[in-house]
C-alpha cells in the first residue's frame, strides 16, 4: 500500500491585508445568472404547451412569484457569504488568491511574471502568470476597495510591481 504524501499546508497570514468582494456586485451578477435560468424555464414551459396543444400556456402567477422570490433569496444568501470571505490577502511574502476550488493559494511577489486583464461574464478579472501556476489563478475585480488593493500592493511589492501597474491601468480606464 502506498502512502500518500502530504505537503505541508500553508496557512494565510493573520497580519495580511484582506480584500473582500462587494455584496452588490455578487448579488447583481447572481440575480442576472439566475434570471436567465428562470427565463429558459419559462420559455420551455411555453414551448412545451405549444407543442402539446398549440396554445400558449402562461405559468401560474404563484409559480412566477415563487421562482422570483427564490432567485432573490438565493442571490442574497450567496452574496452575503461570498462577501464575508476575502478574495485576496496581501502580505510581505506575496498575494493569496482563491483558486477554482475556493482555496487560498500564495503567489510570491517575485514569482509573478505577468498579469492580464480579461473581461469575463459578470466582471473583469486579473489573471496571474507565475512559473508555478501559469494563468490558473484569477482575481475578480468586484472588490469593495480596489484603491486599497493598489495601495497594499505598492506597500508590500513596490511601485514597479506588475500588479501595481496593472491596477493603475484598470483604474485609469474606469474599471
């Protein structure tokens, strides 16, 4: 039986500066995504009615109200919890960013080679390129305090770091 090798687990620093996502941005994008799903449901309901007896069947008002309430509640709960946990933590060693599974991953300041800005559904994101993790860590720019992120990056990494210049360009373009 082979033994599983456990890497020593890195924990994010208690003395770092954390940046949380904006509740309003998370709530808005979640409502938009869920509303699209609800519209597809209603379109399918109407199309099925047309296919069965060539009449337009409108969903009952109670169903519409229940679905609308569910969309708002799910978006509010998701937005509440997501805005409570930091999207990024900066400290002297580097920047901690959440991966696709929600775990904080450290990128040392010196290992960040390039940062691209991409438009993705719901938000612009910063895509980090390092030697160890080329392009698989992203930071959505839906933060409560993007100017504070720039100031903390300048303080920890220096004014000439790629993150600082990228954030300057994003803020200059109004993003």
